[in-house]
């Protein structure tokens, strides 16, 4: 998960390298640090460094990190021969390594040899039953084979042990959403918000799920979480601002004719609408008309 | 009895959707089909344009609702309406029409009963550069009398056509030049409203 500033920095660096301005190693390190998936670029630029003996030796011990990074990128791009060569180089340097053993398992996955990969991972787990990466590879394999319920089961078991793994909670939430199991997805986001209450992404995702679930209570809570997202992002998050407006409209629909005691104060949505109009006027002025009529149709 | 409908998609609408799917190879993506019934032949639905929607969390409502409002508003003023839905599954070998796609399709059918779903055919897409096939790399789904989504029958090949016969050749070119990088979807717009989901410069 990356912030906007980090993403801008990464894209700037990527453009620089793309246009021949150098900085490939810096780029590869940043990709590694941010844990983003830019496999085509990593493969291209990583290989160009590895294939140049001068550049390769200039890396010192980092050379082996690069082999690992390129191996994984190659597998992602289905360039299995490149992956094999990288793994071979790593095996030569680190013959008994479990870390390289993992890569070999991943190569079996990339080839589609599920049973062999399963065997390889199981034997690695025997020696190291708490290897988080391997546990997650098993979830990934289930998902890749279309066994979504198996993936959910494994991921739930994983989270019972490694409950602080935020990426795993997010993955589980997204799987639940794709199956329209919104209540279960909501639970995942609740866990995330509890452990990292100042991360706006979780508030936003939780609000989206609650809105999708519907019903007066969920809509009211959803609105609160869109509001907290606005708070945590300094009012700059378009999705949260729109979310407030959507909730207000939906709450109005659902509570038509009901007790007006809980009448909501209109300030929040009118502020959100104003903020949206200001943003669109400044940055997407040709779409301002569409925004205003959308807000009008939501009766804001 | 309803006459068998034919769906004719314009080259740009078609290419935009496939490029969008290629831009986001690791996730499911979806899009909206804009068009109208052919005024001279009401057994043909013309898809004049498409809007790529999302590449994450396709089953969440808030962004979808906003997108549909804005898309309808924009295209309504041009005499075009939402006539269908495009979906590409996350996995290469998943050729099933999933529940999310069906639900969105059902929703669109409320406003345009002859709406269709186009599902990306990954195997056909993979074979694209190697062949001279002019048929679209998509499968056509329509609702039967009991409102269930069904793959268009054995003659389905002729019910979904691309208006311009050379479209696949153009698409192959774009794929070689990695043109998918330039496609903007609604997700991109919501993350940065400066990005335009109408993709006005894409085919210039």
C-alpha cells in the first residue's frame, strides 16, 4: 500500500529510467521497498544490470537481492528461462538456502505444476512452520487454481496465527467483496481499523462496504467513516466526499416517512458538495457540469 | 417473440475495453457499453462507445453508482444510453460469467431490457496476434425469457460483430506498442480527477 507521494515519486523515477535518464538501481530499490508489482519494468531494467558484468559487480552483495527480485518479476511475466537462470545463480551462491528453496517453489507454481509446488512448500514448512511467505504462497496457489473457498479457508487459518499481517486482512477482505460476502469483508476492515486507526484507506473501504450492505444503520455508520476519511485526508479524498453525498441521499430514501427525530444536520453534505465543486472547478472543469447534475440527482 | 438481436460494436469502443483489460492484467476489470438501437433496424444494437470503469473492488456500490450517474448524464446529451456491460475475469482460465457481472447486467436491463454482457475471452485474446480472426475477443451473454444470463447460442459468433473489419489488426498493433498504458478508467479518475475517463486523446 503506497501513499500518493510515494506513487508520484515512483512514477517520476520510472519515467526517468524509461526515457534514458538513468536511475535504474534506485528505481528497483524503491519498487522493492514499496512492495509494488511492476514486473515488466523490473524485469527489463533488472536484467540490463545483471547482464552487464561491470554494473553487476558494482552492486556488491546487493547483486543477490537483485537476482531474487528479477527472478520473481520474470515469473510474473512468464519468462521462466530468465527465472531459472537467476535461481541457478542464487543456488550456486547459497546452496542450502531456504529462501532460494522458496523461489524454486514459486517457479513450480509459475509452470503450473501445482502438486509439485505444494510438495516443495510442505517440505520447507516442515523445517520452518512459521514461514509467512510460504503460507501465503499456498493461499495464492489456491486462488490461482480457482479454489476460492480453499483460499479463504487457508487465509483465515493463517490470520489466526499471524493476526498482525495487514496485507493478509486486506486480501481476505477483497476476496470476500468479490464474492459479495460484504459482512465478512466488513469484519476484516474492522480488524484493520482497530489495529491501524489512522490509515484512511481502511476507513474508506469500510465505508464502501457498509454502503453496499445498505440499511439505515449501515448507511449512517458508512457516512461516519466517509467523514473520518475526509478528516484523515485533509478533505482531499474525492471518493470520501462523494461517499458522504451518496450516504445522505440513501439515508433520505430509506428514512422517508420515518420518524424525523434523527434529522441529520445538513452541514456535512453541503460542505462535501462545496469541496467537490471546488476541486472539479480547479482540476476537471470540463466535468463540473456532470458533477453538479449528479449532486442534484442525489438531492444535495 | 423477441427477434434475435445483433450487437455491433465500434472499433474504438472495442479496443478501449480490451486495452483496459491488458493494462490491469492481474485484476478483474469492467466497463460500460454506450449506444442505441439502430434507428433503421431495430434488431441491431449499435455500441458507439465504451467507458472503462474499475480495476479493483468491482462489487462495491458507491463508485459504480456515481459512475453510472455521470456516464448517463454525459452520453444522454448525445442521444446514447447504457446498452450493456463489459467484464474481464481476474484469472486467465476463468471463462465463467460471475455473479457480480450478472448483477450489474441485471441492473442495466432495468433501463434497457435488451442489454448484453460482453465477457473477455482470454484464450481468443492470446491467439490474436497469430491469426486473421476478425471476430471480437469477447463472448456475448444475453438474458433468456426467465431472465437468466446465457451464452449466446451456436450462432453467437455472428450476433456480436465489430463494425470495422480491420479492428483486430489495429488492436494487435496497439498491443505491440503497449498503448494500454494510456487508458484511463473511472478508478483512475476518482484517484485523480485530472484524469479523464472519456479518454479523448486515446485514438488521436
